């Protein structure tokens, strides 16, 4: 049997085409000791689209993202990320796959012994051959994009919760990954700050063609991300405006319950669903 | 009852296996790129220079107390002038390495377990992996190298200040002539003793740091877990220092003497 860690040339071609599946979960299962967290999870993320994962806390949302990045290994099922079988790769081969994945951890997970600059540029400083000057410029550019340029030399402990969350996004996007995974990036933030974070998610998706998985249990943010899009005006300014119906359909919701997907569909379908569990979640 | 013992043994075997795995991974990582030089320098500073004060203090007072005690005993045989022999032999062969090991366990073993433990529970270790860094190379290797090379240096420092502390007591309290004290300190030291005193701390430094790293990296259960990991690192590290010291002494005695 032939096993390679990188996709074949034809697979690369398929993955470059619009509408290509960048993440595929097929009947994924995972249990911690006796406790079954994921029972049978299947979904596909299409390139440039958004998957919004909803679910009560403890339903396995973070676990799904950790399986995507290979931080956790599924007990069963198949996981494809960018044409690689993440469920089978060794830690060494996973590093290549992770080069295209930007993960925002639930609590930010910033390195608290490093400054904002070192955090944001971590991968470029430590794990790439990019010249230091170029890295510095990239870090400044990313922090400007996220609106934190003046905090570049602070330590994470000196920042507010919302700022830390945005630094975490900056760190994940600094090396220009094609897929972003947001684990409750807006939880615990006030509505105004949450909206600025949501805007970053939308801008990355629509301006950089990043595919995203957005994990949240805040419906407000879920609907906001699904129903807005970013456009660059004639004067080069970026605006976040209500999404066109086509664009809106590119965001799909998944609802987790008891280790299974109990709902899958777009914003309209979610709003009009009559499922009693969904109704209690929505109200 | 039998079940309980069986489970405990199985658990212990598993832990040992995991510990050995980490140790092997760390050793292999030392000899293959990438090596995080900046972190290595930082750890040499934190572990070596940072531990100097406590090692100086413990070494000094141990040597002084040793001189006092042996002065009393030696008086019974009218052998007070050889107090230097006892101080230097005990410091170099046994007390220097063991006490330095214990102080390092308290100071850096706990620090490493707490630092790595909180990195585990705040997902920083996962973040490292997600950003393409192997935590063993980035975190474990620099600490192991620093522990391995700095423990002997600190032990030598402890030996010297210990003998110096002994001299202060011998000279000013026991009224032993300085020249007599210093000549007797070197007289009793054979080259084997020096080897013994130098080889031991390499092993102890390695053991202290690898245990602390292992305990830190397997932390579970939030902030409480970090507290628990710190305690375990110190307790297991201290017991290991004493036990490993015994076994290394045993081996070295049969090899060197
Ligand atoms: N490393 C682990 N060991 C044991 N149980 C875990 C671990 N990680 C997560 N769990 C359990 O898995 C379940 C799902 O966790 P998680 O994916 O973090 O949920 P969510 O992100 O949806 O709140 C929880 O019940 C949690 O206790
Ligand atoms: Mg979670």
C-alpha cells in the first residue's frame, strides 16, 4: 500500500479549484476513557466557506478543532485536511499540515513570557527562514490590520481580554494560513468588542479567501458572521456590509448534541427550525 | 486488595514508561536540529546563575556545621587538627552533590513543573504544537541541558564555600591554625573522591530536570492541577536525588576504588 503524507499533484489541483473540500470529517469518533465526546461526526468545509459550530459547553466543539489540527487523535473515522489524512500522520508530518492552519484557542493561549510582537511573529521568527526585517514588517502589518499597533511591545498580561483575543487572531494569521479555526473567539467579550472580533473573522474570510471554522455558543456572533460580508470600496477602504443571499449560503451551521450533529444548514434553516432542542438553544 | 496493588503497579509501570519515553525523546532531540539556542542560553542563566545564592548559603552553613560537629567528636580523640579532612571529604563526596541536588529540586524542579504545568492547562503547549514547534525541543531540551551542566558547576561552588565555612569555624572557634586546616583538607582527598563528587551531580541534575519536565507536561485539571504537579515534582525529585545518589555511589565505588 502506498502511503504519502503530501497530496498528489492531481489532488493539489483539485484542492486549488473553487468549491474544493478543505476539511472533511467522516464518521469521526472520540472518547476520553469511558466518556464518549464525539460519537459520529461528519461534515465538509468548502474552500472559502464558513462552518459555524454551535453547541452547549462540553459538547465537544474544542475537541473537533483539536482533531483538525492533529493535537488530538480521533479513535475512529477519517479526517482530511488540505488533502492530508490528519488522523494517520505522525507528529512530524503534521507540522506541514499545520503550516496552513491558524488556530485561535479558547482562552487565547498567548505565550505569557513573550511580548505581543514575539507572540504574533512566533512562527515566522522561530520556525521559518524569513529574514528578521521582513518578519518585523509582517508583524507590524498584521497588528495594524487588527488595530493593535501601539501595543506591540507590551506583555500579554498588560492587555484587556478583547485585546488578547485579537492578538491571538493576529498570531494565527501572521503566517497567512488558508484555514482559520476560531474557538469561542468572542466568548466573554462585550458586544462592541465582540463585533470588532467578528469583523476580523469576516474580513479574513472575504478579503484573503480564508476558509474558516467558527466555534461559538453565542448566537448573536454566529448570525453576525454568517450574515455579513466584507467588501473593498473604490477608495480602498474595507467595509463590512450585510451579506448577499449567495454569500449567506456559504456559511453553514452545525449544532452538536450528545456527540452527534443534530442540525446542519444555513442561517434561514436554523431560524425556522422546529426542533425543540434547537428552539431552547435559540431562545 | 490484590486488585488494588495490581492497579497501582500497573499505573507505576505506565508512568515509568512515559517518563522514559520523554527522556529518550529529549536525548534524541539534543542531537538533531532544530536546537533553540536562545532558550538554552536563557535556561543556563535561570538554572545556573539563578540558583547560585541558595547554593552558596546552604554550602556555607553545611560546611560550618560540619566543622563544629566533627570538632566535638574529634576532641574525644585529641584529633582536632584533622577537622579539615572530615569537612572536605564529606562535602566533596556526599553532602555537596546531595544538598545541591535537593536545593535544585526545591528551586528549579518546582519552577519547571509550575511553568510547564500552567502552559499545559492554558493550552500554550498545544499552541506551540499548532505553530509547528515541538515542545520537547523548545522547552525540555534547554532545561535538561542546563540542569545537566549547571548542577556540577553549582556543586563545585557548594564544595568550596562549604570548606571555606568549615575553615571559619575551625580557625576562629576551634582555634585550629589555618595552614593546618588547609593542608588537611587536601591531604584526605583522593582523586577518586573528586571523580565521585563530580560525576554524581551530572546524573542528579539530569534526573531532577527530567522528572520536573515530565510531571509538568502531564499536568491535568486546571490551576489545582498545577499546584499538585509542583508538589509532586518536589517530592518525587527529592526522593529521587537521595535514591539515585545511593545507587550512583554504589556503582562508582565498585568502578573507581
Ligand atoms: N484532555 C481531556 N481529557 C479528558 N476529558 C476531556 C479532555 N478534553 C476535553 N475533555 C472532555 O470532553 C468534553 C468536550 O470538551 P470540549 O471539546 O472542550 O467541549 P466544548 O469546547 O464544546 O465546551 C468535555 O466533557 C470535557 O470534559
Ligand atoms: Mg471549548
